[in-house]
């Protein structure tokens, strides 16, 4: 069985928010918070493994997800597992810091390579940078072969709780639009990932 990230909260039914330009975005309520969880899906003209390796190059991927203004890999937590420090800045959120535990798995199928990467806040790691620590976050990327294995059906699911009741309104208001923009930018810039450089765990944008 393919591993799925643990559910940190009970969640409701998905509600379709956007469906255009071959991108679909849903959101759903999460028990115990006013902030909603988001999921987006599209098809990208690149095979799963090349897309995955390209997205592992943070210098390139930062052109797509511009909210992450600092990052640093903090070390291994096992096979296909690493700790990553990040700082997020997305108005009105400013300098939210956190450490996530990132894991991934691959599965060979009749249609091609299927890859899942998932992450969650690492509660045993204190962020090394200055800022307000994020209350909660988790998410996943799913890379599924499509178009005879030459394309990727890409699904992005995530939840972010920056803390503060007043901020829930701002997070939810921009949630669907931000998810759509990320997928659109990723699809547009996927050619950046056709010749990914080797993963270098020593590099940092700090």
C-alpha cells in the first residue's frame, strides 16, 4: 500500500472552488479550526520523476512558490526523510518560521513511476531563524503518470495555521486563489525542470 500522510484533524467534504485552465481547486473545513484545507490538481507536460527531481531544486522551485523567503536543510531523519527549516512571508503573514519533516516514496506501476512526497511540522525541532513559529502545517505532493507516462497528474494538498483568530479570515480568503496560482506557475515553468541539477543538501538561501 502506498503511504499516506497522517491526518492531524478530522476533515469535511471537499468543495470545488475553481475549475479552469485545466486546474481544479477544492477546499474543506478542518475540525478544531476556522482555517480550511486546500487541494489543487492539474496535468503537467513532464514525466513524474523529472518533475519531482526538478522541484527538489529549491533555487528553481522558489520561482514558483515565492512565499518561502528562507530555507535550509537541517539533516537527515532516515532514508528518504529530511528536516527542513523554512520562513514564510505572505501578507498579512510576516516571518512565520517552522521546521518540517519531509518524506517521499516511489512506486513503479504499469503506467510509470508514481511518487508521493509529504510533510508535517516537526514538533521536536525548534526553528533556528527569527520570527513567529507556525502553529500547524502539513501537506503532500502526488505525482501520477499520465499521457503514457510522459505527463504528470499533479495533486497538491496542504493546510497552514499561522496562529491568531483574525488571520484565519485572510488565509481562507486567498486560499483557493493562491493554490491556483502556484499550479499555474508550476505548469508554465515546468521546462525549468527538464534537466535538474543534482540534489545538493548543503545549499542554503539563508
